[in-house]
C-alpha cells in the first residue's frame, strides 16, 4: 500500500490572518465546507485571538456555529492565551465548539515578546493553564513557532525545540506542530531536527514558502518520517497583517501543490482532486486575485500510471 499522510488545511486561519481586509463570514463558512467536501479531515477554522488585535477573526464563534459538521472532520481553533480557551469552552458548551485547539509557544524570546506579548516562561505558564482549562474536552495541538530560525535572533537551538516538543507531550498534547514561521528551513535542517524529536507524540510539519523551499522541506520531513502537514490553499498566510516581520511572500506551502506532488509520488492524501481544484478556485475568488499555487495554473501532475511510457 502507498504511504499515507494527513493534511490540515489552514487557509481560513493562518491564511486569512495575513489579509488586511475582513473576509465575510458567509465566505469563510462556504470555503470551510468546500474543504471538507474535498476530503480534508483536519481543518483550521478560526482563531480566538482578541478582535482588536486580529480583527479578521472577530466572527470566530459565528463561523464555528455556521459550518456544516460531519463525522470524521475536525475543525481547529487557535488559542493564544487562557481567555481564548474560555471562549472555546463557551462555544463548546453552546453546541458549536471546535474539536481541536492550537496552543502556541515560540522557540525564541524575541518572537514570544513580539507575537504573544510575554516571555517564554510566561507563555509556558499560560499553556499549562490552558491545558487545565481545556480539561480533556478538546484534541490539543501544541505549536512551536520559529522552530527553524527567528526573524529577530537568527538561529534557534534545535535542542530547545526538541525540549518544547517533549514538554507539550508531557502536558498531554495529541500533536505538536513545528512552524518554520519565516521560511528559513532547509531540507538538511528539517531532517536533522526531526531526527532529534521525541516520537511519543506525532509531529506536524508547518512550512512557509517565503524563500521557495517549502515543498522541498515537506518532502524532507516526509522522508524523516513525518506524516502530518499543515498547508494553505493558494499559499496564502503568514503573520497577522498588523504585525510586521520578515519579508517577501510569507505564505504557507500551497495545499494544491503539495497534494499534487504527493499524489504523483504515490503518497495517499485521500483527497478528491476535482473538488480540491474547485476549492482552490473559490479561494482565489474570495480574495479577488490569483494566488500562488502552481497547480492552479497548470493542473495536477499525472500519477505514475497516467504517464506516457
């Protein structure tokens, strides 16, 4: 049997947080439903960030209320602090909560201060409180940002990242995401870091394509044993639009492009390519511009049994 991977679609959260204009709630809901129709089983739906800090997610509860739920599909919401988890719990009690929560730390002090407005020690205290508040009612996804390099401090100690992964595992996280926040990872650094990790908890590869290396890094992670990937339709995303660091195209690896490559390699994504292409076109229509997917222009690559001899 071909190898299999799970892809989490991040357009509606990590993708949209970079957009300067508010995307209508109805549009978000329609896109999220289309992602599930295409076969995606993990979908990042929104963030409980403070509306004054990230206005694009001021409709988080409404989005979670209106999306169509179906068996086997988990919607995820990002929680930067305990207040956010309390909001997630209120939505869950009201019958429209997320199935998964992302809990954030950064691997550097400078990025922690800029992105989360606290110290690393302070954020870990928050994470511990968030885990207690969640009370086992959600699947928890730990996230280590700037895992391959920091825009303010440069190189990040891989040992520190490995310790953060182990700490999330000890707290009961079901998955831990490694974020290449500004796209500085390389295939050798990806292989080296994955080799250091505690394998008690599955690790998610979250690469940004800032320097055009995102797909190469994803393949390196696959070769290193990773079977969980975060991507975004059209390669959109990056840091919140009000928080400026890094340069160039800060977006995620394109879902369409990575799925096309994996499919051509015989790696099973369990996705409907026709419906994925329709979702891709709908994302471009929603943002009113062509996005960054190569596959959106050229079509999906032929699978090995479709190629001419």
